[in-house]
C-alpha cells in the first residue's frame, strides 16, 4: 500500500464532492463512513509481554458517484479511504469504477472494478460489516473487489447467480497474471428471509510466474446458510481454501474457517448481536495452530443513516489447545451513511 499526501487527498475528495453538482439531476452522490474509538490490549502468553493502546480508526470513508445515461446504462465510481491507528499517513484507493448494463428483471453486467460475489453476499446477510469483516477476509483468503467482468442476476425463480472473471490481484494492487481468475456463487432463497449459497474461487491471484515459478492454483470453496427479518438475523459460513498464499511454494497448503452470527432487535432502534469465528490457517504445515475471533455488543440507531455500537472483541491464537497470543478490544464502532 502506498501512502498519499494530504494535498492529494484533499484534491480527490474535492473532485468527488464537486462532480455531482456539475450536472444536477444526472448525477447522484453519497458515501459511508466506518469509524471506531477503542481500547486495545494485547498479551503474549509465551513471553508474558503485555501492551495497551487507546486510539481511533477511520476504517473506511467511501465516496460514491453515479451517472445514468438511460435506464439501462450507467457508470459508478467509489473511492476508498482509510487511516488506521499506528499509520503515519492515510491510504486512498479506487474501489469501484465500472460501466453497468442492466438487463431483464435483475440482471447486471459490470465492466471494471467491482465487489466480489462472496464479499457482497456475506456482508449483506451478516449485517454488521462496519464492525469487522468475516473470517475469510481476516485470513486474507478473499478480495473485497477486483478488476474484470462481473455478472449477476436470476437464473430461475428463487435462484440467483453471481460470476466474476477478474485479474486476481485485487483492487489495491492493479495487476494481472498469465490467466484470469474466477469467482462464482449460486444462492437459493427458500423464502424471502432465507438463503442457501455455494460457490468458490479458482485462479493464480494475479501472479505471472516471471520472477518465481507457479506450482499451484489458489482455490476456495464456500458454503453459507442465513436468515434475516426485521427482528432476527443469524447465519453460518464455511470456507475451505488451498494454496492461497503458497502458489510459489513446492509444498501444498490447506486452510479452513467458519463464521457464525446472530442478532436480535429488542426495540425500534436497539439490537444486540454476537459472532464467533474459528480458523485453521495451515492444516498441512502447522496442523496444531488454531485462531478464533469473537465479538458481542449492543447497537443503537439514533438516526436513519447512523449506527452506533458498543462492542467487546477477542482474537486469540492457539497451539495444540493452548493460547499463544490474545487481543482484547472494547470500544464504540459507527457507521454513518450520507
């Protein structure tokens, strides 16, 4: 990741804010902010070392601009800005930049950089992406967005599909390899509040093998079942990945993870939620290692586009059932849309 200067940041934000006003009625503009203030404590159980940090994070500032040529054709741009604790300078990326063609009742064809299918589906049904992403993103065995061709729509009644042919390098590292990568999913909706989904990924993650030989193909298999209505939300997602970070190594590797979550709306503006993830990142080379993540909290919506949550989190690394390292965090997380 390359830091950007404050002058460049001001220029980018100024252009994004000014663009919609130039053609009133043709452009739409919006955005979303993810921010938190928390106390983070770390404990190395092997050496006994402890550390504590109180700070704030601007996890995401999305600025969105859309222009519709007609009901079928449109263009969309999203800038992705963050400034995390411990970092001297902010980071700025282009997360979305695509030409869209709508067809049929729900079909969409997008050319450019867009969200990947599984990130989109998982975040939609989980509902608390502003607090943390799901376990596959924590393990870095998926990409939030990528450059390529993105297609989604309805294959049959109650059966949706999403398909992406992309570079494999991700939106933060625009590059390409010797072949395209593919991510796909099928989502079956037994009811309006339920989804059963399966799919996966196959590719070489934007590597071309010029500097180092490619010995493997990165693959991932995904399964998800979820339920969401106005009161309840719960679900589970499982992912099994092979050679995601070892395509240049002669030895193979396997990893797996699962996430489960639940939330309950107690009143009009109040909800409680919890989540638990379990991960085994190196089943072949280090089978005794496990990592897990948990959170629990209460959310308040003081306004239509504002969400505030008091959250407690814990991350831990275990080796043969004994904790080696743990991180505890308590604070306020927020999502502000505009």
